[in-house]
C-alpha cells in the first residue's frame, strides 16, 4: 500500500441535530486527483471544511503527512499546505486582482512572491491585464481563475476545490478541468468536490459518492460508472 | 487667519481624527455608532488628569497620550462583547456602549456630572494640526500594511480570510482598539480647544454624523474619512456663505435641510461613498480598460 498524503478516518460533523458527515473515511495519495460526488446537502462542503479546519469534527481523525492534525487551526493547516478554493469562488471583490493574490500568500509571511505572481500572470494574461482593477469587474470565468491562482499562491500540497464548475459555461468548465489537470501534473494533489459528475470522473483517479453524509460508493471512475444503479441515481447516467 | 477660519479648521481637524477612529474599524467591516462614547472617555480622562483646579494638573504632553491609551484599553475590553455582534446589531451594541458611557459620566460627581468640567490648559492649532496630520498619515500607512490588507479582506469575507490564514479575531480586535484609541485622542484634544467639556456635546446625533462622514466619504480607501469629514465640515459653511451673499433663505435658515437633501442624493448616487477605488483610478490614471474579454 502506498503511503497516504491525507487520510480521513471515520469523521463526524454535526450542526446541532443535523448530522452532516457520518463516519466518513477517505484517503488521498501523493499526486492523485480524487473527487467526492453527491447531490446538494450530501455533506460535501462540510467534509471539506472539516479537513480545512474551519468546521470542528465531533469524532474521528484527520492524518496529513503522517501527523494527526485534529487540533490544528485553519491558519496552521493553510501554512502546511492544505488549501481550499471555496464554493462560489469567494474572491475579495473590493480588492484588486493583485491584492487577491497577495491574500493567497498571506500565510507565507516573508516569502518573496514577485516571481510567483508573474508566473500566474503569464498563465492568465487576462488577470495580468486587470491586475490593478477591482476583482468585482472580472467575469465569472476570470473570477474562478483568480480563485485558483489565489490558492496556488498559498503553496498548497493538497488543493481542495469546492464545486469549482458551478455557474461556468461548458467551455469554461473544460478549461477549468484542464487547469486542474495541469496543476496536478506540476505536483499538487487534488481533492475535488463536484456535482458535475461527468467531468469530474473524466479527470479524477478515484471517486467517492456521498449520500446524506454517508459514503455509499468509492472506486475508480470506471468502477463507479459500471455500477448501473449508482450511475442512474448519482452520476447522471441512464 | 480670521477667527472664523481658525474655528472651522479646529472643527475640521477634530472631525478628521474622529472620522479615522470610525473608519479603521469600518475598513474591517465594523459599523461603529459609538464614536461619542470614546470621545467622552478621552475628553474626561484628559480633563481630569490635566485640569489645574479640580483635576491633577498634569502636563498635556502626558495627559493626551494617556487619555488616548486609556480609551484604547476600554475599547480593547469592550471589543470582546461587541465583536460578537454583526451588522445592524453591532450598530446597536456600539450605540448602547456610548449611552452607558454617557450615563456613567453624567453621574460621576468627581468630573462635574451634568454641569460639565472645565479644562484649564488651552492650546491653539499648534498641537491639533500636527496630530491631525499624523493621524491621517497613520491611517494611510495602516491600510497599506499587511494588517491593513487583512482588515480589508475581513471586510469582504471573514470566512475566506480565515481560509487563507488570517487570524480574524485578532485583526478585528486590533481594528476596534485602534479606533477607540483615536476616538479618545479626538476627545482629549477637544477639551484643550474649547476649554470646557460636557457629556451633552456627544449624543447620538454626534455618533450618527461621524458614521456618516465615513460612509459618505467611503470605506474602501483611506481617502474616504478625510473627504467625508471635509464634506461635512465645509458644505454647511459653504451653504451659509452662499445664503449670506445671495440672501436666499434656503441657504441660511434651511441649510441643514438642504444638507440633508445632499446626503440623501449622495446615498442614491454614490452608495459606496465619494472616494471609491474606481474613482481614485479615474483621478490618478487616465483610463480603465474595459472588461469584455472572457478567458484566454
């Protein structure tokens, strides 16, 4: 068995009476892309927040790079390379594009990020053109690129993305997934939460299906798609 | 300089300092309707420490900083309950704080209660003007720092700021405390200009005006409170001057009504305040490229 970069073991998240994540276990090997699929309210976002440290877990453990990080706060997790691209992009709209990127590197206090920012701008000439403009004026696609770029500046080991394709046109979704593939090739491990199961399974190495807080299936995209009942219920197959 | 002009500049300076005291927390997303409370604490602390007759008679080089620091300390302690609230509830909490401060001071016989308290050390602009300049520079500097960036990120989205490693609680407490410090500073300076302080000077109307300076000026840039305070200080005077020159009643007796109309108009036309970042770009750069390109 390969050594896991991230192991989530039987974690539970509860909001009052709502048991959002039930005994969920998953793991992510170095260099992998895994995806967590499921409908609205399946507990996908809660799972990511628990891993990122902004949501408390009731029981279970999260092991990252062989360390139990249950007691770490969100800032420490970011610093050590667990970075989340939140749902709905959530860029800082009254800051400029460049300031958004600076915020990405916030946890790297004394790092010289001039080169990294230039590399981002090389990758996304549109962002470069608007570097001194308010992020509010960006289009939806550009905002998503900025959200991913901002996360890249935090120097992630694992990048977690919460429904990044939400609200994007099919062409932009395709570009986004290509971008995710690219940054994965550059060495980042990816944990992708999606409702766009078709695209997610095309790019992921493995997938998990979450239903009402439980993991009901997991495996390679081929395995998941081969399960007729599963495909029909969750994966948009027929 | 005429006494009238000096008077206007004194009021302008005090308005600018108190505007920054509300602006800095506002830049971090906190709406503060408690300016009066901090002003009272600063003014009375300084007056009691410096007054020769009824106070301790200490030199103002000591009492003004001590009064501001003491107000900052009160602000620091108050920030813990107040920062549990948000938005409109925070407005109510800070308002309640100011009312409590006023109530306590009104009933403190040692500082004169309802009859006010005399301030024996008088200063002219030689103290107020340099302090105001320093406060403005400090406001600009703070916003440009890493701390300032984190304040603005909290203003936009507290949860995402946390995601990128901002210690949001610390930054919020810091912004509130610095605001209180500046409010206390404005209060302390006020006494030495007008030689007499009373709680009734700083009621709810005062706090509303200061919050308006900031909101009308704009919370996005440190130009906002400066422009907002100037706007609020000069417009009524300009209206008065126009009225005196033309004899039109609208500008003299009704100038505050006309002023109200201007404020409502500003809120409709520029809800983000006068000094938005886009406006600054227009001022300092020739043009802004249009956003019509989709993706590469």
